[in-house]
């Protein structure tokens, strides 16, 4: 072997060794600068609320600022696409929701693949929705809402956080199962959607308890039911949709953290451990539980399996409903 060849082989070995230890080395120093959580919805909605709660705790755990970046639009797809293109170094994370597992079946083409382009970190929160109406609507329970919708097909508007969001598809499923027809009015996030229901510009919303119950308790919205299989301890006075007139109806929302695919496993592991500690903190438990939601830590592998199962589950619902987004 010539000296040139020996130097080439040596250089290749050095490079391979450096690559082998690059992940652990990055994890040892991680994080050494601010971390950004991309929230693909408008500020003020349930996803944004969770991101800021968790972000503050992750900052305490990791010793670096955690910054929430709101990139709303296209049912959460614009922010997800932007996050998928970020460097896989653990400094850009995506807060995913139920809607992201619905979107592959709703949209003919996405600029990202939720399963292939992201590495799971952990689930964060699970939550039922509350069926809420504007206070001026002349109904006091879900049965009366169904009767009114049957008497005036298409005249009641339901507001959602955007086309393809879970707050869009849950009422579509409700319409199918209740035998009614309401008109969908999409917004760029839950906060503006709820605001227009409060103002009477739309009449109905299916939104998560963490964002909707504050308005129900203040009297700005009228709560009719929750979408879980059992009544929520946070609002035991509200019946479930199933017991209030639509047997078998159940929708539970959730959110979680993902990182761009290729993020080193030691970095994922460090983030997962920090999430676990954050979700176990008493103030997070109290704040989340008080709004009818539940902290829900999971291993990265378990969350990945869950996301794949949700994509399959919602695909069947979308197909049955006939819902599509152009």
C-alpha cells in the first residue's frame, strides 16, 4: 500500500469514527442554544396553550429558552412542512395534533410525510372536546341542537380551527351520526373560531376543553356535551354526546412533540426524559386536569406506533364521511 493510499484509508477511518460519535457528542452538549417549538396554528388556541405550558417546563429542565413559533395555515400543514425542513439537531420541534393524522387522508398532496419526515419524541396531552354553542342560540341541550339542525338543514354554521383539523372533522362525523347537516366555516385557529361563536357569527363549535371551558364557565359560550366516552371530571354536569342522543360517538384529541427525521437518538432520548419530568410537575398536572385534559407521556417508540395507528384510524373516518380538502 502506498503512503498516499495509507493516508486515504486513515482519513476515511477518522471520518467514520467521527460520524459514529457525532450523535452522542451532540447529545452531551445539547442543548446549548434556544429550542424552537413550531405550533402550526394561531396563538391562543389549545395547541398554543399546551406548547407554552410545556415549553416553560422544558426550559427549566433543559436550561435553555424554549420559544414557541406560531406558523398557522392549511389545517396545520404549513407549520408542519416548515418544521420538516429544519435541521435534524433537536433545536426545532413540531407540536403535532390529531389533525396531522387526519390530513394525509384529506389532502391530495402534502409537502411532508408525518411518518417518514419526523421522529417521534412523546405524546403530551389527551383531551375530549366540548360541544359549545353561542348563548343566543335557542337550545339548552344536545337533543334540541339536533332538532334545530334537522328543522333548518345547512342554516347552522359550525366554526373550526381550519380545514382538515380535528375541530372540523369531529362535527362532520357528528353530522353523519346524528343525521343532520351543518355548514362548516373554517378559521385560522381555535381562538378566532371560538371568538366568532361567542360573537354569534357562527353558532356551534367542537373544541378542546382546555381552550373552550374557560368561555363556558364565563357564560360566553353554552356547553352542551363532551365528546369522550365518559363524563369529564372537569365538567361533570355536561353529558357525553353518546348519552345525549348520538350513541357510539367518541372523539378524543391529543397532541405531542416530534422532531425532524434524522435527529440523533441521544437527543430524542434527552427530550423525551425532559418531557416526562415536565408532564409530572404538579402545576402542569393541576392546570391541564383543571381544563378536562390529561398529561400523557409516552416513550418515543410508543408514540410513533400510536401516530401510525391514528393515521390509519382517521383514514377510515375520512373515507366514510366523504370529506375532502382541495
